[in-house]
C-alpha cells in the first residue's frame, strides 16, 4: 500500500510551487531575455567554480553587459540567480562580489546534501504512486540522448528534473524545500563534475540503480544508493577539487580541523 502525505505540488490558492532559478524562468521575464540571462549565468558560473573569477572579485554590470553583448537587465537577472545559489554576494554600495566558498565549507554542504537526498529517496521508495515511479523511470531514460552525445550541460538539465522528481516523490513539502535550498548552493559544482571524463556514464548508471530500488519499494537501498551518488569523499573528492581548481579554506573561527575522509567500502 502506498503511503503518502498530501501532495506538495501545489500551495495555498492552488498555485504550483515555484521552482528554483535553475529550472524556471524569472517571474514575468520574456523567454528571449531569460535565455540571455541563462547564458550570462552559465558563463559566470563556470568561471567562478573554476577559479577564473576569484573570491571577492567585483562583478560590474556594465562591463559584463559589454562582454556578453547584452543589456544590463539580463546581467542583473543572472547575478540575482547566482546570489540565490550562494556563488555571488550582493553588498550595499559595492554591488555583486564573487562569494568565497572554501573547500571545507563545500565538503560540509555536500555532506548535508547527501543526507537530505538520501532521505528523499527513502521516502520516495515508500510513498511514490505507481504513476510517479513510472515518470521517474521515464526521466531516467530521457537523460540517455545527452549521455550518448556527450552533452554535459544538457544532461545536467535532465538530471535536475530527475532529482526534483525524487524530492517531490517524498511527499514531504518541507523536506523538498530544504533540499532544493542546499542543492542551489552546490549545484554549480555538481554541474562541473559532469565534465570529468566518464562521469556522465557513471551518473546515469547510478541513477538507474536508484530507480530500481525506488520502484521495488526498497527504502534502505534507495537511500544508501542516493547518498553514495551525491556524496563527495576520498578519491572522488580529490578528483572533484582538481576539476574545479583550488578553493580557499574558509573555515569559521573555532571550527574543528577537517578529518581525513574515510574510503567507503565498495
């Protein structure tokens, strides 16, 4: 018997819950302008993650508009989206600055992300309706063309839909909301990981195992597979840092020294 709480698909007034900036255009923005904003956002996102734009660097709207050959409006929209994901800080009288996210802080965010997504997967295995399970399997297959063509960015967009289907499948609106919040912070780094050789195929295979566990209703297996899929640890973490460039360690004062990650048994 499928157990689930009231569907989180709609909120007060019957209006669908708004998705985050990655998957939905800005409210009221014409599609053409939003596409320009997305182009600027993706370009800046890559440069921030790879370290080409250093932490603390000021992002001038006029210069960015000239560089991307667009008006200031899509630049402003792109900066707001990057601020929502935590890559950019908006400061009074200073404007937009590249945020400083250290390796230790990034590892902590991924640690939380893996636990939240694991919980989503466990609940989805228990609560998803047969229709939702079939739709999840269809989303998994929809990633295949991008995998076969090697389109990492296209795969990432389909990957977002796949993960969001699992968030929604938890039938826990609060969990879905909080998972999305953390995902926005780490999303650019997850996107860049997909450019590592062989990562697309590995990701798709990992998704397939998660789908099988959810369709079988195996809560614990679904959760452990999703945690392993998201988590960055041991050699994977080292490879990831190599792909995005060295990031400064921004541990807060009094934070404990990071422990050597334990290699997960395979």
